[in-house]
């Protein structure tokens, strides 16, 4: 499904995240590691947000050679999403609809699952941290991505929404979508134990300081 080849990301501080070769099969993959170990850096590189040396190949499409085609296959929700505060969620959805095809019934279904209600028409400046996270999650599930990347998706949302999100992930998995996820939930691995997954210790994959 996804192959990482000769990956290297270097920061001015001297921090390096290095992965010579790593392949992910279809399914749910949990990426684990301590704070600052490079989890978010890796996810953003896979999503096409961070530049890096090397390449990512998703379903045979190279991020470096075919960046537009590659990015159409990947959706991403960051741990602490930030959006223009003068926009509403509905306006963000409208903006994304210009480049990502999806049906309005998908939006309404996701709003119901995530418990968004009437808040989607209000400016983002008025959103709580939980509503900001729900906004990022909704956007990540729009369209028909082949890979959804979720960085700490269960933080700041209530227990009911956590349960609905787990069910949504399972449903999308059965529809052929794949997931890369980080999470600090104690029972997270147990919940997905029955599914096809690979646990990655991020701290063991990487990294060297010059």
C-alpha cells in the first residue's frame, strides 16, 4: 500500500528522522513513540505537507514524481488543527469541494456521526478545542481517500464522539481505506486487535543528532 524509501528529514536543531526502507500493507497502522520522537514529522511528510529527501510510493504513485496524483489519495487530520478563524466549517467544506469530489449526503452523515449539529455555520473563532478537532476529522474523511492519516484523533473529543470515530474508522477500513494513526489511548491497540495492522515504534525507526 505505502512504501517509504530513503527518507530523511533534517531540522536546523540537528534533529534527523531517518528511515531507509519501510512498507505498510493495507489496514490500520499505529505509529508509537515518545513526544518529540518524530511521529508528526513523519505523518506530515507522508501527507505531502513537509518536504523531505527520499520518496513515498502509495498504490504505485510516487509523491516526488506525481505529487498531485499522490495527494489526491491522502487525507490528513493533525493533532492540533488550525483554520482561518473568520471562516465557518461549512465554508471550509465548500472550499475543499473545489478540489475534492464528494456528495452532500457524505457531509451530513459525518456531521451526525461526529455530533457537530448546528455549529458548522458559526465562525471558527467561536469553536472550542473539541469542535476544532471535529472539524479536522470531518475534513479528513471527505471524498474517497485511499489513506487517511490521523494524528492523535481522540484527544479533546468526548467519549461518545471517540466511540463513533472508532466505528467510523472501522467502517472505512472495510470499504478499502487505510489508516496511519497515532494515539495515547491506553486501550487503542486492544480495540483494533482484530484488524490488519502493524505497530511501529517510531523511536526505534529513526533518528540521530549530529
